[in-house]
């Protein structure tokens, strides 16, 4: 059984323009200076958003440096590696405390005795 591909003779519509493209299209009739002004405003808006994102990331990194022992002396890459190691260490400590708590509860109930 042979399959054939159907081709459409209908003209494809172009994708909707991005904000900068629509600005260029809309301002061509009014002149280039308006386009440049809008582009500068667009760039400034994007720059402000990037700065705010970077500030949030920097604040989180500083908080992480305060939490992880020795974190203030580490670069970002080493800080992330040390954070992963610190999380594993904390998980092991939690598991050890749970085991010891269970053991002590059994001893208090008299179900387990030490030393004969």
C-alpha cells in the first residue's frame, strides 16, 4: 500500500509578529524616530526585568551562603556542590535520630533490654 502526501495550494499565513516586529511595522508609516524610541523603551523594560531577576537570584545565593557551613567562602559552583552534600548529611542525621528514637521508645516500653 503506497501513501502519497497531499500538498496544499493554500498560501500559509505568516506567524504573528513579536512585540519588536509589530512596533517596526506600526511605526514605518510615522517615521523612524518613533521606532527607535519604542525600541529603547522596550530594551529598558527588558533590562529592568533582568536586573530584578538577578537581584532575586543574588539574594537567594546570599541566603544559601548563610545556611551552608562555610558557604560565605565559596563561589557559586562550589556552593551548590556543598549544598547538595550538606542536604545529604542532614538527611542521614535525621534518619539516625529516627532510629535512635525508635530504639529508646522500645527500651522504655520494656520490650528491649540491654546488658542481660
